[in-house]
C-alpha cells in the first residue's frame, strides 16, 4: 500500500472558500469521512473532493482518501498537498482483496464513507458495512450507464437493490443520471448537482480576457472555440477537428483551443496535421490556472455524445461562455426549458454537424448578439447550480 502525506508547512495556501466563518459558527461534532475513488485523476469527482475540503471540515467532516484503481493516479499529490491523507489500496477481483480492504477499514474507522466507484461496487458496500455496521454510506453515480447489455444491467440492478438494503444512500449528479438509474436499474436516487470552485471559475473582466489571450498566444480579434477534456474515444474530439477543417476557409480567424491530455493525444495531433488545420488548433497539455482558457474563449464546444454532468460545462457557463453541445444524456441537463433563456446550440449527433453552429456563433460575435448569450449562460448557471447549495445537500446526505 502506497501512502502520500505532506507536512503541514507544505500544504497549499488556503483560498477563499464557501466555508462559514469559524468565528460565527458553533463547533460541530468531529466526524471521520472516507472517500473511496478509483485512480486519482484530474476529473470531476476528484476535483470536487479537493474543492469541498474546507467546507466539509467546517461541518465537522474530516476527510481521507483511498484510491482503489490499479494506478495511484497523477492527481494524488495534489490531494495530498491540500491536506488529505491519501493512500493507494488497489482492488482486485478476488475475495482476498476485499478481506484486505476490510482489515484496512477496521484499522481506520470512519463515520461516513463516500463511494465514488462503479466497478466492484457491491463488494465495496459489503466490506464497508461489515467493518462499520453503523456508518453512513453514500454512493454517488457519476455517469449514465445506459449502455450496459441486458445481463449486466440485470446484475447491476440487483447490486443496487442489495446496496439499498445495506443502508446505502444513492446520489445522482443530475437529471440524466437520475433518469437512467430509475429507468434502467429501478434505483431511486437523490440529485446533488456537481459543484465547482466559484471563486476560481467566474466571469472575467475585459482586462483578464485580454491578458489570457496574450498569455496563450491568441490574437485579440480571433474567434476562439474551446474544449476541455481527456483525449479518449468517448470525447470524440475528431468530430470537432473535422468541423474546423470544413469551415476554416469561411472563418479565417477561427482558433480551436484544445485543453487536455490522454491516450489519444498523439493520434489527435497527427489527425490535425492530416487535415491541414495546424494553424487553427492550439493544443494546451497544461496550464497553471485553468480559468484562463475559459476567459480567452468566445464559445465552448463539447463533442461527447453522453456524460453524467460535465464539470467543464459548468465551468464554462460560470465564466459566461456560450456552448455548442450535442443533444443527449448529461448535455440536455444544461438546456433551458424556456427557449428565451437559451445560450447555445444543442446538435443532434445523428443528423447534424457542428458546422452551422460554428458559423452562426461567429456571426453572433461579429454583430454583438453573443453578449446576450454570455449573460444568459451565466444566468442559467446562477439559477440552477450553486456550489454552496450542492455542498450543503451533500452534507445532508452524510449527516441528515
């Protein structure tokens, strides 16, 4: 078992957070909160755990993390530097692995256990309940699993039922996940929307927008379309590259800003060369302060055909960036019911391509209409999503 710890003088500097002022709040009962995750990567669940640390502690919940994936994951040092005790206890598909987990849990008591796993889910529930008969167990469903074949769907339906009998509380991150859990697995869940750090992801000033473009190397008059996400088959980035290739002659100032890494990144770079669009694509494998890529952008484009509830879309609209999305699970959770409140395009992946949306968004920037969509994007974020409310709802799942 691998453990990451950092002395207190090496912890990251404290940021302004959503935690209530300690001077004005009674001190809550101290409780131990354990997060069980897979590999620790820069993705939604891990970042939310990072962002929530100080708020949870203000509520008396002091967390630790165990990674159960075959690899520890590159985000583990970040979580450790934030002050989390972080350990790696890889899960295997045998009884001995869960006896090992049971023994670990008995040595590290917890009052609340938050499961963020889909793989081997029920075996984790059984080990936790045996180790902690009275602990609160919360399981967040982070994605839509409609693609399971019939046998696996039936198996996972039974596992979810059994977990409920063991006292597990089921949480969905949005309406799409809740619907799939109910209709495909007969599993009623409570929605707790994903949260983001609203002190970081916020509308920029004109000076911040200009500075972000200058730092990245983007011309002030460029039309910048951004995507943020792991380079893998699910994200379908090639569909954006192909759209850029088709419209580039009509939009000579088009820049596709691509922030992400992953197994497909080398192939994506090669595909951009084959399409002859190198001058229109900027690959950013790393940036020290992620909000800057949103501040530099005119629109956010996302080519996944389904998601749970994409944190990067939350970040975009919190930064007043209109969107170009596919219709489908997860993306439809961001679509206003009232057409007057719309702030983007939702494309049918079976019959439409991104081309027309890119052309229209460019025209909206040229004639100033995009300003209204920027305001509506932020208004929708403020109306539906709130980090403070989501964190309070999660604490209710832990303690209520």
